[in-house]
C-alpha cells in the first residue's frame, strides 16, 4: 500500500473513533440528564473515568 493510501486509511479510522467518542459523550450526558435523580456520585464518577480512559487510549495508543 502506498503512503498516500495508508494516510487516507488512518484518517478514516480516526474519523470513526471521533464519531464513536462523540456519540458516547452524548449518550452519557443524555443518561445523566434523563436520570438525574437516581444518579449517584459513583455512577457519574465511573462514567467520566471510563470516557477519559478511552479518549487517552485512542489518542496515545493508536
């Protein structure tokens, strides 16, 4: 595969990860807004930590 094709493939993969990340952020925020009364600190903290972990994983290990 040529260098141009590999760069295009990397851009496509990173675009897919960006869409996945944005969708997960909106999902977590939507859940938090819809279930604000039943949401405790542990669930909110766990959701934020998981999102941060996945974003660092995608940014630094890909």
